[in-house]
């Protein structure tokens, strides 16, 4: 798929995720073959008002390119100011968030709320495209609509195209569904038939078979992976290999999970310092081992550890225990259910009371 001057070919895209897609995780995804990664979602108003923490969220070094920045907002002037500032960093795309279903976002008339206001949506896309002046492609991430009785994606996709968006990404659930109901991939076929800009599919993509099936069944131009990449950046490599050779290499060894978790830890500490970097990466470390036995015991030990070297020892020790058969077989179905429901706040204390 081509995005402006960038051609990512058949590679997958890493979705923007709050408190998830920091520089450390983006690097891990890129090393494993992601074609494009996104920074965390940033507030257009925060950028317009030069808020330091907001500006820090989308800062990135040149060696991270290709990269996209996603903005959240509902005011033309804020979004124009945001695009004006962001394009100085020369990302490969700037995306407007019209998909977030969280109440504190939609309650402020942002995110997936914009799906219900086509005039406002058109105005915001228009403002961003005109401010960019072709310097950076503008994209829009959407959901199907408010709920299953109010599917508005075909109209909204056309608005995005008419007002200059370079491509759209569609999470194939409604706002009401959030992340629980089954994704409705069939809408991607209809969207592809209704617009001439590229359409990126998103929703319920956890392994190679899911990705290939979405591409094959819908004809979407690319695929964006979110939860499926957590603890599983190897998915990018697996899909790339399948598309090149027709064969899925499968999951890597336990040693590879361990070494990748350690590398992720090192990247996080390098970016944020030990105290903050360790705290930020703990959830990722647990996610790497979510499909193996002993994850609940492991989570408790991870959350009680505050230091980089201690966590490294813990990771390697846990990997050795897995390989030696120390733990009983994991209840993958139950753990995956907990993982899916608690993806942003997957804390050990929460899991214990399920």
C-alpha cells in the first residue's frame, strides 16, 4: 500500500494505542517487520497550547521512520495548529481519531462521537488537509457507526475521501461494541466498493490466519494490528514470511520471547530512565508470556520488582521454568478472555478476582 511517497508494500501497520505504543514498543514492532508504526494518540488542543507532555508523546527520532502520529480533537483551529506543528517533525502520516469509544473521549464530542456529526467530521478533515498542504498525508481512523442500528461508515468513508484523506482505517465494530462483540469484516467489502482511496482493515486480528483471512475475504489494502501485537510483535514477521513464501513459521521459541522482553525492557529504560521505564514496560513483559503456564505467578513477581536487572533475571528464570515443564499447561482460553477484556489495565490484582 502506498501512502504519499511511502510504499509499505504488503507489510502490516501497528495501531496507535494509548499508554502502549511508546518508542520502545514501536522499535520492537519495527524490528519484527511492521511496515508503519504510530505514536500514541495525542491531544490537538494540547499541541495547540504547547503542553510539554503532549508534545513529548509524539516526538520521535529519524531512525523510527516510517511513522504516523494520531491526533484527537473536535476543533478546526486546534487541529490546524496540531498539523502545523506535527508536520515540522516530518512523520509519514497524520491520522484523525474517529474511533475511540471510551466515555471520557466521546463525552467530550471527540473520537467515535464524530461519526454522528458528518458536517463536523468533514470540516475537521478539510482543515487538516488544507493545513498540511500536501506535506504529510492525512488519514482517518473510524468505526462502523454508533451502534448496529446506526451504521454510518459508508457515508463517513465518502466524506473522508471527498475532503482529501489519503486513506482510511476502519475498526470493524461500532462505538457501542467497544472491543467485545464480534468484528464485522463484511463491511470492509462494501467500503472498498464505495471509495477509491485505500482502506485499511482493523479488528480481531490475533494471528497469521486472521490477517490473511481479512485480506483475502475483504480485499482491504492493508491491515492494522492493535491488541494482536501485544506480547506478540512476532506477528509482523510471521505475516511477512507467509506473504513471501506461503508458509507461516509459527511462534518463536520461549528463549526468543524472553530475549525480546529483555530488549523491550532495555529500550524502555533507555527512553524513560530506570524508574519510569521499568514501570511502563511491566505490562508488556507479562503480555509476552500470557500464553504460557505460570503467568499469574509471573505477573505477581513482575509487579513487585522495581529494577531493570531484577526484571531481567526474573524473565530468564521464568523462561527456564516454562521450558523445564515447571508449570502446568496454561488455560489459554481463559487467559485470552481476561487479556482481551483487560487489555489496557491488565493488572495482576484485577485478574486474581476474576
